[in-house]
């Protein structure tokens, strides 16, 4: 499986500031007003409709098949925004497609109806280079202006920068190459500045957004880290950040962040990365200055291979307790079997997830899961939850290897049981190593746990005889049964 970020020096680097084609705009931003249009535009359209032959207007039967966007009036919009029916988003195959006329749309939704100058939620749909069709709140539309306008995202951010409190940017259907092996640059956010010079309130290419507290971004492939950091630099009050990669194209060129300065987010409370590689997560975290109490959720996809995320070492170093969850995800017939492994700390400040698929009937393999052994040396207690998952001795050794100081292991093992009222039967066990400090001098304690777990929880899958990970001390089953003590918890 190819990661969404490659480290090969033979690949060309993408320049995050390379120009993209942007269609001309027809809006002036000096007074944040929508472009003017003939006052009788609606009257002209009505007159043309009346003058047209009856058969060309379409029957009532045709109206039943008219696109939904053409039949929705302004009063039907729950957010009170102006509409442009012909430019509504139409369903399409999101995997791989190209469009000659991408439909980029921006909705500005008022947070409250009590005030004309209320705060706004910005909902942005991005499908490719070009201007955006902007739907503004009715209170912000001049009676002499057209019902919609075309503008760049930069212009909208500049116009409403003090009123925007949340922003959602959906770039999940930006076209990707037809061939999966074709290398592509990371997806850049549409943050191109307008020709208008920046004023004192601007911060580089992105206007300062002093009241933005929530940012959600979805992309069809790996996001450009430089582009994202450029936006985050303009959001000093951000509290929630969610970045999701739908992984519809994985052959993406790497970026060189180099000496790019760090971004300080003092107010951040929740940080979610979904569908990224370990390299991408490490690049972003290494450039963000955030508090130790920030809730971080990172879902690694592709999960294989996955190296340690060095930027998480400060968080790992403070852990004394940790949790692991291994489970089989629901599948479809004879399709691939899906698995998920989740690692979290006792304080729920960090959650790492690996998801992968194997051919139907193939045992799960945990050898690709990699945690930072150097950073987790202070973990003493580990809770493990299993659901329809039976790791082998080698799997256990790979998962437990990052915990060299492990002393106690609690396992909750759940198995599907259709005849049981709850659908599952479970068993809870606690494993301890006797004389761990002394044993640690001559043997590998995580491997001792691996041998004990594979024997007690899956004897049919346990390796027989000796285990190479225990060198130079070779222990046979009758000996490590005495070393690894098991206690059933009722």
C-alpha cells in the first residue's frame, strides 16, 4: 500500500505556492457589496417566459422532473440565504472524475436572526480552480444588487473576517488522476489572494480571522501542509480543528516544509486528523504549538506501513497508563475483512487509530503497527480490549514491544455468540509478571507477556517451543507459565 506522503529523494517536491488557474472575477471588494445588475433583471426573465411559445415553457409533467435546485424558492431556505438555482450541486461519482465547469459554492449562514450584523458560519464547497458562487444572508444583500455574486474565497474571508465563527471547506470531490499510480501534488486550499492590496489587518495571503473558533476541512487526497498552516496562521482563536482525507488518491508527492515557522494555537482544545499517513501527522504536529491538554485524535490511513510519530513524544513521555483496542469491523459477505486497532492514554488526551483490510479469511496482522518505544518506557499498566480478534504470539510481541516497563496487563476478550442474548460472550483477565525488575535484566518482558497471552487467549495460535524474542534466555512453556500469572476477574 502506498502512503499519501513519500520520502523518496527521487521524487520532485511540490511547491505549495505554485500558481493555480483562477478564473476572472467580476466583483469589487472595496465596500463588500455584491456586484450590481440591471434592476429589471427579474422582469426581463418574466417577459421572455411570457413571450415564449407555450410548448417551449414546459408542461406540468416536465416540472416534476425539473432539478430540485430550480424549484426551491428563497423562502424555503432554512438559513435565509439567497439562491441561484442553476448552480446547485448535483450528485456525481466522488471517486475519480473531471468536470469542465466545477461548481464552487459558498454559503454564509447567520448564527442568529436577532441582529443584522450577527456572526456567520461559512460553508464552502470546492470542486476545482475558479470563482465561487456566493449565497449571502438576505440581510446582507442590497435591494439594488443581484441575488448572487461570483468571488474568490479570499475576498469573502476579507469581507466577513470579523463575523465568521466557523468554517467548513468541502474539497472531497476535487478531481484526481484517472490512474491510481499517477503522482499528484497535495491538494491546496483555494486561498488565492485577490488583486486588491492587503491592508493592515491582513496576515500574508489569508485575511486574519480573529473570531474563527471551529475549522473543518475534507479533501479527496492529502492536503497541502503548507496551505493548511498558512490558513491556521490566521486563526489565533481556533478551538476545534478537523482535517479529513477521504483517501481517493494515495500517490501524492511529498512536501518540503523546511524552515517554515511554527504556528501557535493557544486556544485549541480538539484536534482531529482522519485518513492521514504517519508522516503527514508528524509534519503537521511538528509545526503546531499547542497545549498539553489538547484532545488529539489521529486515524492513520493507509495504515501500512506506519512509523512512529515523533511529534507525539512529549505526550507519550507523561503516560503511566494506556489502552489498546483490537476489533474486527463488520464486513460484507466474502469481501475483505476489516480491522481496527486503537491506542489511547488513560487521560483520553490522545487517540491513535489504525485501520486496514485483508482478504476474507486471512488472519489479521499487527506487525505494521508501530508505536514509539523510546517514548512509552514509563507505561506500567495497559488495558487491552479484544472483539472477535485473536492475535498470534508474534502480533502480541509487535504490539507490546513499545512498553518495556510493563508490569500489569488487563485484557477484556469478547467473542460473537449469536445464541447469547447480548450477542457476545466476554472474559476479563489480569496478567502480571512476577519479579519484573529482575527478569527485565535477562529477558524481554513484553515478549513474556506475548507468550502468556497467546497461550491463555489463543492456545491454538500460540507458537510452540521457544520464542526468538527472549534471547539470550530461552524459556519453555512450563517456565513462562510460572512467570506470567493470570487472574480471572469475575
